[in-house]
């Protein structure tokens, strides 16, 4: 009898542990954030302007997925597992640049580069940082290297490094996202203005 009681007690304890373990595994939803400054724009085209192709933006390995990154100090970097961008940062930067170039109204067409796309100039780049920066005041940082190639001779004719920090109004994820939205808009508009200024000097 004692043996049966001990066996039943052990089975009951094992069942309770299993149920408790299952109860702790509560799934938490992943939240996704889009940037308005990365949305495509359609603007009137200039018939006599050049056609600009924008290639995919290369990115550091830490930026290959869509998790929102944060940086604390000079060497520590992490990612929010439950807070993701709707697109990889490199895609949002490319789309933001395309939108800013189109909005200028200076070009016949601004297209995403592909094997079938034909253009006068190709813009390509590399994204080094697209992070929340945790310091005394929370801010976001974008570090983007761009270069432009003349398609007639495949020669690099322009390059520029854009480093920009944008303060966040608070510490919440929503405020960090709003800061990054402003930051990307400023970087994309600045890049478009620099490209326009350079090409204007070529003619």
C-alpha cells in the first residue's frame, strides 16, 4: 500500500510541475513599427532630367534582421526581441532615399535598381548604424555611406558619409521610433540635396 501511495504522490507532483512549467511559458506579442519617411512617394517627373537608379543598401551584420537595436556605451549593443521594424533598416533607408529623390522633382525617373532598369546614374551605399543610443539623453543615430556611379563609364563620381543623431522626446519605444522617423527623413533629404547639388554642377 505504501508503495502505491508513494507512486501516486510522485505522479501528482510530476503533473503539478509540468503544469506549472507550461503556465510560465506565456507568449508575449511582437510589436512592429513602420517609418513614414520610408514610405514611397509619387511626384511629377521632369522629362528632361536624368534617371537615377538606387541599389540595395548593404548593411552591417547586426542590421541584417528587423529588430530595433540599442547601443549603450562605446562597445555594448543589444536588440529588442519584442520590438521590430516592419522592414530591415537597409530597405527603409533605400526607400526613404528613393522617396526624397522623387520628391525633388529634378529627375525623369527614380527607380529601384534591377537587372532590367536603365538609368544614367546609380546610387549605392552601406549602412553602418541605425540604432537607439542610450546615454544621458536618449537619441537615435544613422550612419550611412553613399556613392554615385556614372553608368556611361562605371566610374564613381560622388561619395559622402552621413552621420546624424536625433534626440528622442522620451524613453519609450514609441518615442524612439518617432526620433528615428525624423532622423531618416533628414538624412534622406540631405542626401537628395547633396546629389542634386553635385549633378547641377556637372551641367
